[in-house]
C-alpha cells in the first residue's frame, strides 16, 4: 500500500469521524442545556466545598447569587469568586442558632458522583416544569457582618455548624495577611477559585461520558461501522480518491469561514470578563461553530457513496447464502457477524468521543501531507516507460544496428577497390 493510498484512507475516515463528532457535540450541548448540567455540577461542587447543604442553600439564596439566575427555580451556571465570598460571609454572619442545622452532602465515589450529576439535572428539569407558587425556601440573609472581628466571633459561636467548614474558614481568616474583612473575602475567593479547578474536571468527565453515550447511539442509529468504511475505502480506488478530493476541496473552500475550537478558546481567554473556557463555554460561540462546521462538511458528504446508513426496507439483518446476496450495510444474522458490527460501532463511538476539534485539526494536517506527497503510482507510468526507453532501444535496436555496421564495413573496402583503377605494370 502506497503512502498516497494510506493518506486518502485516513482523510476519508477522519472526515466521517469529524462529521459524526459535530453531530454528537451538538446533541450533547443540547442535552446539557436542557438538563442544566453546568449549574448542577457547580452546585454539587459548592456543596462538596462547604460540606453543608444548609449553608449552600443560604449562599444560593443570597441576592448576589440569586440575581445570577434566569428564574426562581434554576441555579446559576457560573458564580464569580468575589460574589461567592461576600455571600458566604453574610451567610455565616446570618446563621440562626436553633433554626439552622448542618446537613452534610451524601458521600459517594467518583463514578457515582459523576453519574449522579445527570440524575440531579433531570430532577431539576422536571422541577422547573412545575415551578413552586411561593418564592425560594431559605430566603435572603438579613444580618451581615460589619467587621472582621464580628465575622470571627460569629464563626466561632455558631451552633449546629459544620465543623470541617468552621475549621477551614477559621484557617483562612486567621492568616497573618488578613487585616480587614475585605482581606478575608479575598482569601475565601481564592479558596473558591482553587476548588473550581476540581469542578472543571468533574464537568469534563461528565461531558465526556455523555458524549460517549451519544456517540454510540449515533453510530448505531446511522449504522456507521468503522471497519466497513475502512474496508470500502481500501478496496475501492475510485471511491477513495473521490472522497479525498471532495474533502480537500470542502476544507479549502471553508477554510476562511470555519473556526477551530482552539481559536474560540483563545478568544475567550483573551477576554478578561469571559467565563472560564474549560468549564463554561459560550453557548453562542459553540452554536455558531457547530452550524458552520455542519454546513462545511455536509456539502461534500452529499456526493459520496460511503457504506453508511441502513438499507431500504426491513432488511436490517441478513444471512448471506450462495443464492442470497446481502447488502453490506445490513447486520449479519450470525454471532460473529453481529460481534464484528458491534465492534465497528463501538470503535466509531470511541472516535466520536475524541471530539470534533481533534478530527478537524488532524484532517487539516492530513490534507497538507497529501498535497506535499508524491502522486500515486498509477499516475507515473510514463516516467517508467521513458526511463526504460533507452534500454529497450539499445537492446532491441542493437541487433538491427549491428547489421548496417557490418555491411558498411564490408562494403567500404569493396567500394574502394572497385572505384580505383589498377596500377600500371612496369
């Protein structure tokens, strides 16, 4: 297999994976928005940080935090660290002895914690469908701390307060650099920022799990078997070259329009007021990016004949025999055939989980390599013929060329003797 063939096959399969990744990303983003996964993940992170659901409810009920939500029955998807610190200080100062009681969040492992995020999001979604008639339960904090000493005193004397949280906050405000309540607020804000790094990891793992499930669902619904696509691209030279050419032209024509996810991330990092790009991506940017990519790749896909999708009719399963020829897209009705097809679906889901930015960048690199690679072997038959021509003329014509030479040698003396008169005799 030549380098050009390998590049064409890689370009074709990368193109398919990129398109499927775009579709899966759009579906995942829609599910994330409907279930409010970001806000649910953030609230779970705050509960783990404070180790107290009651204190978390009081922080979320604070006007500074409650004002970040779109309605009364939803939580914010992003909380600035300075607002969180001020809300927490007021929540501690307004802790009511005998009324407020600490409630530790349920302890769970990493896997269970990740799986619980979609469940809590689903509960919140149904709760928003039937909003409560009265306003939120805890209410805003009425008593606020006026000085650092007042805050320290209230933190030490609060009853039924979570001890781990008391110890953590006491350590923060007892630092030598803390002289005023504003300094204590800055320490709490820095503590919150460090905790949000872990929340970012939680959301990434949750989103990765979700996109993996969506990817497998997409592979099965669209019947995209990686092994079948690779086999078709490898066997059919016309299909392989048409796919590679169509993809190259599509990427060229859209190179000035389509932006990669890395460019969007760079723009977000350059904006000082933007949300952290690793956790809360701008929904408008994502929607625009997905729309442009779908338009860019769909143009070339409509003209291709890759073995994807289900055959027409109800012949989803087929048993090939000597008399019956099955459509390659149909699932073989044998244990080995079904296992191979499921393996192809699973491999497609794994590729989709890598994300559209990965395949888009890889596709650009492969296209550049294809442009710099030598042409296929079949495109250079004339070079081999021309190179072999001197050898063929020397060998084949040698026999014919030797005859005139010998004839010339034999004729030349005869011609000399016949043309010169004999010398006179003396």
